[in-house]
C-alpha cells in the first residue's frame, strides 16, 4: 500500500479514529530513537540486577492509575 493510498484512507476515518492513528504514529516516532534504545537497555540492566516487581505488584500499580480513554 502506498503512502497516497494510506492518506486517502485516513481521510475517511472519524476524528476519534484519526486521533488514535496520530497517537500510534507518535508512539512509533518515540520508540524508534537512540534515546529510547538507551532507556530500554538501562531498564533491562536494572531488571538483570534484580530490580523487578511481581505480577501482583504490577496489577496493584495499574489498578491505581486511571484508565486511558478508549478510541
């Protein structure tokens, strides 16, 4: 699929769907950077050194956060 075809399809989406695509593209841009790779490597080193949380603790942390809006 060409960029032109993708752009044509995007114009047919609702504003909410377009916002979801925009968030997805922002996420792609952020994760495809050297800074992100360094941060991820650092987090892996921390985990390898034993800095981890249990699944139950993660569930408690996520339950305490407000849910992200669904689009």
